[in-house]
C-alpha cells in the first residue's frame, strides 16, 4: 500500500507540473488523493494538498467602456474560495483585451418535471422534480449518462421544449416567472451547423446582420468582440470548411464559432448542449478554459456534459447530476465528491471524478458486469461500486434528499425568487427586408464558391443538352420532321426539369442552416425561401442561356433572334418554377429521401399530362381536369415552345396545297394553347 501511495504522490507531482499553468490553478488531482488507509473513508477537506501560489485578476476599465484590461496581482487562495465557485480563470497575458463585462441574470428552477407524449397521454417522465439555480458569472454543468434527461432539462430551462413535451414546475429569471425575450439568451445545439465556404469573420458578420438592427460599422465591432471572446483571432480569415487542399477548422474551433454566433447578441444567459461533443482532451480543455473566461465576464453559463477529464472537472462551479431523470446531486463540485463518499461510494485513487460518478449511476455497466462476471481486478472486485447501479442510484438519491446540500439549494432558490430583479428586455431585430437581402447575398457568395451547387449542375445540363441535341440534329423543316421536333422539345424541357432534383442533397445543407437560425429567431420560412429563390436567379439564367443555345442550334429550330429569346425566357421560367417547388418540398420534408420521392412523383405526373402522350382534353376528367398549377404551367411551357416554333409557318403538301403549323401539329395529335389555335384559325380564314 505504501508503494501505491508513493506512486500516487509521484503521479500528483508530475501531473501538476504538466498542467496548464501551475501558477494559476492547483493540481487537479487533489480531488482523489487520500491518506494511506483512507480509501473507503469519507473525503475530508484536510486531505487536499496545499495550493500553489496563484494570482487574481485585477480589472481596469479603459476609457469608453468597450473593453477591459486584465492585469495580474499576487494573492493567496483558500479552499473556501474554491468552494464558493470562484475558481481562478486561466492565465491571461498581461495587457490582453477581453470582452467587456456582461450583466448576467440569475436562473432558478423549482420542482421541474417534463413529460413526453408516449403511448399513454403524457405518461413518460423525462425529468422528475428537479430543483437548481445558476448565478451570473458562474459555470453550471448538467452531467449524467446517455438518455438521463440532460438536454431535456436544458431545453426546459431555456423554454425550447418540443411541442410533444409538457413541462410542470416553475422557472425564474431574476426572480420573475417570465419567458426569456429575444436577444437576452443564446442557445447552442450539440450539432454544429456552419457554412464551410465562408471564413469565420464572414460567417459571424452575416449572422450579425441577420440578428441585429443598426449600422454596419456597429456590427463589425460586435463581430470582433465575439472573435476575441472565443479566442478565434488566428482563424478569423480561414474558411470554416476548407478549400481544395486546405484543411478546414478543427472540431473544437468549429464549436467555438457556433458559440461566437450567439455571442453576437451579447446575451446575458448562454445555454450550451454538449459543447465537448466529439472533442479530444486538448480541444475539450481549450473549450472549457474559453467558457470559463467567458463566465468571468459576468455571463450566466448553463451547459450539459456527458463526461469530462479531471482538468475539465476542476473548472466547474456547480454540477447537477442526473440519472433517469432523477436529480442525484446539485451543488458545488467538491461537495459532490463528499456526497458520494457519504453515500458509500468514495472516488478511488487515480480515477477521474466524472468517470467515477458515471460508473456509479450508469445502468449500462450492469450489462458489462454480467458479461465479464468471471473477470476480477487486483482487489478481487471488477468494480469499486459493489452493488447494482439501480441500488446505487436509489442510495445516492435518498442521501441527497436528506442532506444539507439539498436544503441549501432550496434555501438559495427561495432567496432568488422571493424578490423580483430587473426584467430582461427584448433587443431589436433586423427587418425582414434586411434579412432577405442578407440571406440572398450570402447564398450568392456560398453558391459561387461551392462547385456542388450550380457549377456542377451547369456541366450536367450541358452534357444532357448535347446528348438530346445530337440525337435530334439534322431534322430539317419538312412535314415529316414535325413529330421528331415536338419530341425533341418535350424531352429537352422534361428531362432538364427532372435534372433539377439532383440539387436536393446540396440544398439540405442550406436547410440545416435555416433550421438552426429559425430556432434562434434569426430567420423565418418565408425569408429563407424568398432569399434562396432570388439567389438562384443568376445561375438559372446562365443555365437556361447555355442549354438553350446548344439545343436550339443543334436541333435547327427557327433562325430568328426574337424566337430564340422567347425560347430562352420560357425555359428559364420553367427552371425557376422547378426551383421554387423543390425549395418548398425540401423545406417541408427536410429529408433527402422523401424530398426526392415527392419531386419524382410530381415530375412523372407532369410529364404524363404535358399533352405529348395524349391530348389533355381527352384525359379522364376527375383526375386530370384540375391538375396542380405547376403541372398546368409545365404543359403551357411546352406548348408555348411549340407555338414559338410553328406559329406563322406552313408546310407544302404536294404541289398545290399547303397546311399551317397548327394543322401539322393537330395531325400529330398534340394539344395546343387556345391562343395558338385562334391565331392559326385566323391565318387559315385569311388564306
């Protein structure tokens, strides 16, 4: 045992010297270092080693109040200082500029219960009578195993629950039961939704234009503040997703960019769902150090975490431990270790506290023990928790309810809610016209840089047009070429319309960005659809010109400039309508499979009713008499191109008689527009 203790002491000295900077933060391994023979004894604060010399931050406000300088002055810490949640923030270079102070807000929730609609009406309780609080300038962490209700509790506090969920209990912000208004809080989901073809500064600048009213120069200063707050100065001019042979931002920096997008509004409360998701240990520590520095400015931070390293665990102020929706502990980090010791589950030497917590309350470990019941560790036990996890959860919950920690939480919540503080005010929004203009310009920039959007489709349209044009080339202008000419126009319009479905997968990226912005009230469905449609106009016009010119001259249609321009414009309007229908369908489904399936069905029905296979007047009335406006427009588009080709033309039949273009098409059983019929009827009467 003495040998193990000596190795533990060596580990402590080596890890404390390797941790980031030793002059600022004490060794993070002090949580689980105990005296010989005290492995199963409750943790005593006297077991903690002496702290190294640390420094406190002395804040000096510059003139103008836009930023503050952080200087360091020596000070001697105490354990009570750590217990109070004022863990020193990481070392900052002298003269470094950090964001100006934020007036945070206190958040408290009391007896919060969330149910989700299941087989029986609102029967499944995801969160069960949770009580806690978060104070300005602190970092509150909701921790627990998978499917324990962490994200649900975070969404319930933020007021962003799914419509299928129902919440009971009370949430107080600055002592008042009120909904958090726009701009007073920020919410960052677990999945990052960023635009890879924009730089960090461009992405944040467009986000500021969408969120904030006012002048452009003011928004630039806000963007720079957000970049400095998230330590993104080195990556500000780098593309988020990379380009060609250049790598994009790492996952940690991407997560920081998504947080910086919410900091543009300078929120007083910030909710983060799994900010350490898919991050390695270095990136996770960098993320938490940055968040810790952000909390030191006064912002109230509430985050969810599945698991953390010992260094990251030392940066938490308060922890809310959940398992199957039950609150097993709420309080300060050191008190959580003491709570587990009092319940009979002390943290073993050289084990991370968060690993120990999750080992004790995660029911998935029961399956592992059942599979490996014949395995034993050096002490003869497979686990330091020598009982079923369900029993451990009940023991921890019962111990917490009867502890002074639960009583102190109730007292603190009562103190925070007995008197209402200043109400949070809603911040101004950008107008819908501004948002449409911003989204249109941003989409144009993204599409011009991403070859998958329209440049690849331009190549595909050209290849399809070449195939169709060469297949129908050299038709001539005889009466026998009327049928082939009609078939060429039908195939060209129908197949090019069908090819627009290939853009659905690329469009889904834009829809994910829209869903994220819409959930944070930065955009709306109408604004998104209109902006996407407007941004597609230049590229669709380019596609219509190039494809029409190739097809027009390969097939050998009427050689007149006015007829050519009519053909181009008619085809452009058809592509634009296809784009609009695709945007609406993809936005409704928000899935590639169902969007493609729906669009294919629409195009098949459109091709059947276009008047090429059978005259529309002879189709069954109940099914085809009142088709969708899109199908009818496609029919009019093809018939308009036929009118453009055959209006005013005549074909010789023998040496004496000639027939008009309308009569030639009627002989081929092609349905035409009424205007075309009337104009040809007048021509026949005149002759």
